[in-house]
C-alpha cells in the first residue's frame, strides 16, 4: 500500500464522508501530524479550537488518474461543498506553485473535506495528497540547524524536543545565559537532576565554556525579539595560523535556537575548574543516569551527549571494549540513546621518503566513539556539506577491529552557540557582564555530536513509541542519512537528516 492509500481510521462514518463529532481526525492520512493535535497547533501559533480558521496549504494529488487539473478541479468542487464561502476574514483559496492551494480552513472543515475526498473513491481519484500548516517564516542565523533540516522538522511536524530530556556530560552549563531561559531548559522536571562529578558541587557553572556551547546546540533559544546588545564572535586563524576574534552581525529579526529548542537539558559536569577530567568521572555520570535517574527503567533522561573522549590505542584494549565503551553500551542497553563525538585526530603528519607531509589519518576514532552501540558523529561543513565533504580534522574509521565508524556526520565547523567561561572571557575580558546573550563560533566533532543529539531529541518528541528503544533509533537515523559521496570511513552512513528520519516511519 502506498503512502496515499492509507484508509481512514473510522471505517464507517469516514467512508460516508461525514465523520461523527466524536470521530478523530483521520489517522493516519493526508493531514500532517501537528494539525491533528491541538497542543501542537498551539506551539505553532495556530488555534487550538477546531472551529477557528487557520492558514493551511493543501498539496494536490499528482497521482490523480486524470492529471493535476482534475485533482485541482475536484478540490475546488469539494471546497465549495464544505466551506461556507464569504464571511468575515476568510480569504479566497489561491493556487501556489501549481501543485498547492493556500487557503483558510477550520479543523472541523478539514475533517469533512478529507472525509468526502476519500469516501468511495480510489487513491487515483482523490484530490488531496497532504494538508500542511501555512507557517510563519522566521530566519535562523545558525545555518547548521537548516543543514540537518531541524527547522523544517519544527515547521512540518512540531518536532521541538518537547517532553524529552538530554544529559550533557561536559564542563557544565551556565544557566545565566538567556539562551536557556526562553524554554526553561535547565528547570522544571530536571531542576534537581544536575550533578557535578568533577570534584566540586556546582554542575550549573562552566568555567571553560565547552558544555554551555554544546548544550546550546542541542536545546534552548532566544525569544523572537533579538536583544540589541547581541554579539556573535568567531574564533578564526589567519594565514599565519594566529588566532583572532572576528565579530559577525546578526540579521534583524533572526532567531538563534538549538536543534530541539524545547528539549530539557541535564548538566552532568565531569571536568574540574581547570578543564581536566578522567574516564572514571564520565563513567560515574553514565552510571548515575542508568542506576539513579532512570531507576526501575523509568526514563527521566532519554539521551546523553558525550562531546569528549581520548585518543584510542588498540594495544590498550580491543576496540570498543575499554571500560568507558562498555559503560556506554550498558547505558544504551538500558534504553538511553548515547551520542559520542568521533574525535578531532583525523589529520596528522606522515613521514614520506622525500619529506614529511600532512594527510588525513585512518583508524583515529576516539573513545568512547569506538563503543559499538554509541552513535558516533564526525564533522562536516556548517552549510555546504556536499561541497566540502568531511572536515579535515574529523577522526576517521574504521575502528581498530574493522567496524564502520563514524556512524554519521553533522555540522561541526564554525558552529554558533552560547559563549561562557573562558570562551566568553576571550571576547570580553576577565570580567564579562553576566546574563547577556553572547554567542561564539567554534569547531570540532564536539559541535557535530550535539546536532545529532538534538535531532534525535526532536524525533523522539513526536515519535514517542521509540523512547527507550535506542538501537532502533540508531538504525532509523543511519538508514535515513544522506550520503555526501565520500569514503565510507570518512562519512559513515552520511549526513544526519531529521526530516527523512521522521518520514521514514
């Protein structure tokens, strides 16, 4: 059965074309998921009342037996039957780009319209293929969110990460950054879950800035009105390899947001104030998730991001069998998604007969990226991945025992996210004012991994039946990734693609 051949959920009233008042909106069917749920409609700025008019776009059935003109005519005939024309505020339907009709309908009218279109007709006689919200467009300055299609998933499916919690095992998260206030990213149900494994008792501090940057990629965001004092600063190196700072303007009306803006974040701090840590700290944090937070298999944390690691040497352990990798696999088997950075050791020096040269390096996946059940992420360009391919620094596979790693690639070059700690001090000196929305660009597989964490959090927020099934989630994201046309041990299965992952099931 094709995607368009899904029958109405009610085999009686719907077939007659006049659903009863208690009949749910056709499920599954041509109406996209966010429109079926009043709560999700509210998140999109649409009405939660089924009788109110909302701006919609009807995608016409290109597979109509008599062609697109016949589908268009049938739709307008049905529209005239169902909709009371005229009235206050209702605009006339308008054909857009030949295959779409922009119009205003209530959800009550949508039910009747779809029911009549499907009643006693084959797929090839129907007018409607899909009904979408007509979204208000807001530009995003962080181009990497668009690269993984997170903005499209938010608009089409309300995949915002709502109801999902993600642990950031890192240097801590600075709660004073306004990015985390808009959706109360660190509060609510997770307010008491933050914990410091770095030798202190301050999980919601970040003297380094790395964890805050990572957390900002996963979740949170600025309100629609951008503050006038917003400043984005990029770390760059000039032709002499000298680091300097360069300001980058933010377009008026733009909005910076994580991949899954409404996902909750749990700060599991494993680094001390100087930025030092050990694998034991990380393992304690993972065990804390598995045995305390998610005790009795009740998932309060659905995923973990590990933008950290160490260089792997096969003579120490069999690949993927180090204590840290074993703990990662154990956590995955308990029902938690674990996303790990591949590492930044994919480029180095080689002694050739003539001279020393620099080249990409195979067999450079870092631990815990070697863990079999982790989703290991390499880096690609922020907004031109098909042109530039895999980042030169991104660690390459295979693993020491010959497995395909990384699993995916995601944007990891000059990624815009929250500035805190030492990163903020580089911008503003030793005493930067607190609470201002400063952002900074940074690069590395540490930035790539949280794009995948955010994408999966967004996915789970609307495909909740996959919560607690991390191996199936991994399979879905690997199978729906888009190839960049690069060597498999560079790109793995390809670029993470949130829209394709959602639509694949």
